[in-house]
């Protein structure tokens, strides 16, 4: 079984050497959003994340591809 969107998000946060809180603030996510994530991002939240971190590969984040 592959990694989840939440696990890939946490991997990206670790790669950037930032805190989860910093990631959430920069993306306009609520406090604890990543910790409480179950299935992934809504379309609007995904847009906010990708605008905040343009270097984050959408295909990798969503599908572990790319």
C-alpha cells in the first residue's frame, strides 16, 4: 500500500525543514488541519497549498507519481 496524501504532506514539510504549524499558516489552513486530515485536501485547500508552495508537485502529492 502506498503513502497517503497526509504522509506525503508531512514528508514535504520535513523536506522544507519547517513546522507543520508554519505550513498551515502559510497555506491558510486551520490549526491542526494536517494532523486531522483523513482523505486529503478539498479543491480550494489544495489550490491554496499549491499556490503557497509552487515547487510542490501536484501529481506527487495527490497520486505519489512524478
